[in-house]
């Protein structure tokens, strides 16, 4: 697993969120994260938690809401906390 993704997952875990993380370096979702959790449904409480941690929607930078999940599943594209991506840059792994 890439350095930035592992660092984000570990940090999310310390915040009480069990989720997989993937950082996008290129493409239409450049500099955003995909956070997902298997077999879970997205709720407003999840949106509130991520908002309180400083994340916003990747598409427009607005706060996350009950409709941010992908079809109700726990899969969101967010921006924020690029310090974890900077770890990979410093390590030369990108």
C-alpha cells in the first residue's frame, strides 16, 4: 500500500473511522481522496464527522451532506489533509 494511503487510513482510524483511502495524483479527481468502507451505508452522521475533521466535497469544495455518499454507500470523494500526500512526495515514492 502506498505511503500516503496507509498514513490516511491510520489517521482516520485514530479518529474512529474505519475506511480505505486512496489519493489521486492525476485525472479529473486530482488531489482528492476516495474514502470507502465496505458493507456500510452513508449517513449524515458520517458527513458531519468528516466535515468536523476538515474534509469537503471534491466536486465543489462544499461541506459533505447526506447525499455525498455514492448511491448511499460509504464511498466519498473528498479534499483535505494533503499533508499525507506530501509524505509520499518527500519519500520520493510518486
